[in-house]
C-alpha cells in the first residue's frame, strides 16, 4: 500500500465491517511497520451505545496488536496534526459522524454536513499512511417514506459517493464476507 491511501468499508448493521476494517489495518500496519489508531465517533447517548463503546474499547485493549484510540465525535481535522505517515487510521463510523453533525452540532444544511465530513476525511488521509473509513449501509432498497429518514438516507448516500469517488478501494461487507467494489487493498 502506498502512503496516504483511502479505503472505504460499508455494510449493514452487524455485517462484520468493523472487524474487516480492523484486520485490514492490522495487516497494513505490519507491512508498513506503522502505528494503529482508532478514531471512534460514538457518543454514549444511551445504555446500548455505552455497552457498544465499552465492548469496542475492550476488543482493542485485548488485541494482540496495540491500538491508540481517539474519541472524537466531530471536527476530526482538529486531531489530524497528531498523526504522521507512520500511522494507519480506522475511522468508525461515518454514520455516527453524520449523526453527530446533525444532532450535536445542529447542522441541518445537507451541503454543509457533507463538506464537514469531506474536510474531516481529507485531513486524516493527508496526515496518515492510510485511512480506512467504516460506515453503515442504510440507503439500499426502497427509500423510507418518512421525510426525515429519506433526507438522512439521501445525505448519507451523497457522503458515501463522495468518499468512494476519492477512495483507492471500497468494500461492501455482507455476512462477514467482504466484496471488493473498487480497487483492491487486502
């Protein structure tokens, strides 16, 4: 993998996308003798999210390869100066990042939210040897009839297209099986 690559990984809830992204990052870090960093965007907003965050932290703590975790719910460019071309980053996940911009930052203009996420990803990509971006796939199938949800699906779909257009590789993970949709990095 050449330095500064962008890899996009998407899939449904509990599809195995985060595990795939983490394993890919571990392999890349070994190849490049790079450090591993996990950028978590989750906000402990309810009991389920608190448990998920704790489980993810424990998994990385108990991993055979050391991870440095950064908990940053939005404006990720503010942490990009902490990384170098000796770092592999996993950003998990864009769906949560989008939620945080919409609900924590109260940004309701779609183009502004898309710009914020684009700036975040571009700054992390520039600062690192590689960035693996994870997101949930929520836009497949028939658009939701509820206007708010349909708008959310539209914004997320545009964010995903923006990322994939700039990505060196893109994967869809279904039932734990990664399907390469663009490029090939694994």
